C-alpha cells in the first residue's frame, strides 16, 4: 500500500506554492482569476475564494455568495466577509430546509435572530420542529 498522495491536477499549485502565490504582492488580478477558476472547477471553493479575494474579483465572489446562500453554507458565507442580516437569515432558512442545523444556527446567530437561533438549538438537542417554523 502506497502512502503517496495523489498528484494534483496540472496547473494546480500545492499548498506551499499556493501560500507563496497568495503572499506575492505582485500577483496580477488575471492570475488570481485563473487560479481561482481552476480551484473552482475542482470544487475547491475555499481555495478559489482566496484567489478571488486577493484579485478583487467582485463577480466571482458574488457567485460564491449565491452558492453559499443556495446550499446553506454558513462557513463559506462568513469567509466572504461582512454580510447583511437578511443574507444570514436567508441562508439560515435554506440550511434549516436542508437539515444543516449547525449552519442554520450559526446563520441565525449572525442575523441576530434569537428566536430562530433558539429553535435550531432545540432541534440540535433533539426537539421536534413546529409545523409553522
């Protein structure tokens, strides 16, 4: 049994090279976009996010935000920076619908919605969901 890690796809930097690129003050926005898109094609949204943020890619960041809202991913939404309470509430409802209770609770906390936070905390503790949640 081999302990070697699988090779990264061509054109994808390893973790050390990625760190060097992200710390390179001269990295162009075009290269940031290129690397971000490569990571996104692999489904590595966190890595894509880092390059899109570094390159100031507003359109790509907005797409990641929409993805987070659609999939109930509170971690990804939080990594995108400050978000309006309405966005957190929307994400919380979606996460709740998808059964992502920890993400739902976090989203409602960030939205400042104490009632929904308590509701989801109860669900996590094993309580049942009211009919009109």
